[in-house]
């Protein structure tokens, strides 16, 4: 077996609980709408959180549905809500327990990369707020490539920047399509960490994770004993 000397990571709900970011971003969005409409910010914030819990992060029209639910829909208000969401800059985000220690440990004998979807400025701000940017030798924000996972090219670009081939690499992420299927289609092994919003979603038929872990601390022994 070829040693897996490269490990790529997803960001949201893989290295930290994304609800931390959403709480602050949603608060800013709700506050903006409250100022414009004269509504109370508390109920607006609560209904936005409920809308997200019902629709999930994959929903393309979260703010549309939320504003309609509150009788505040207007196309320009939706657009402003999206801009406010992307403009939110957290001062601090906390990684999952053991995440930084795991990355530090792997740095001793692996090359590490990050592959993340989403608004580039927003994702970069998350990484800085987590204090993890220095752990990665390559960072790929897929939007800079005008692509998104599961497009195999996103993973290939990360490997090119690390001077590695797919058969040397493992990708670690939480999403069964974007991370697991995407990595497999690019020729990488896929480790699925069962954390975050999508932890109860099944793998895609015919494209399962090569390994699953319940927490990031389980990754190092998995790699060192050659189980993936």
C-alpha cells in the first residue's frame, strides 16, 4: 500500500461546529431586518434559526423563505441579507476538541491541505478566527476556481499545490456528497467524520466513505496503523 502522506480537510462541521458562525451571522442579518422593518429582533432571530433547522445549509433560498414567513419579503431585502451574512467576521471560533492537537501531530509526517466551499472572504475569515491557518501547507477555496465540491478538480488543485498524487492522499470531511463522493471521484480515499449538520445523512449509494470516525482525535491512529 502506498503511504498516505497527504491529508486534505474540509472546514465547516469538520474542523469546528458551524453553528458558532451561524449564530453570529444570523444575529447580524436579523438585526438589519429589524432596523429596516421596525420588528423586534428577538423573534426574527428565533424564526431564522428555526428556518435553518428546517431547511438546512443546502437550501439555496433560506433567507427568501424566512422573510416570507415573517411577512417581510422583498427581493432587495433578500440580497441585503445575503450580503450581511457574508460580511460577518467572527472574532473567534473554537475548533472541535482535539482538532488543533491532531493537526499539529499530523504535521510531523504529513502534508496538510484545506479544501473549502463558500464565499472566499467568509471562509478565509473563519479559518483565521479558528487560529488554524498555519497548520496547512495548501488552502483551496473552491470559489476562487469558480467550482465547488464535489467537482474533482477542486481536490486535484490542492494536490498539485502540495506536489502529490491522488493515491498518496486522504480527504477528511463531513458531507457525503461534497466530501466523500467528491474525494472518491478525484481518486482519493475518503474518511467521513460523523459530526455536524449532516451526520445522520447516509452515504451515497456506491460511493461510501472508506472509513468513518466519530471524532477527529481518531484520525491519527487510523492513519498511522494504515487502516486507510
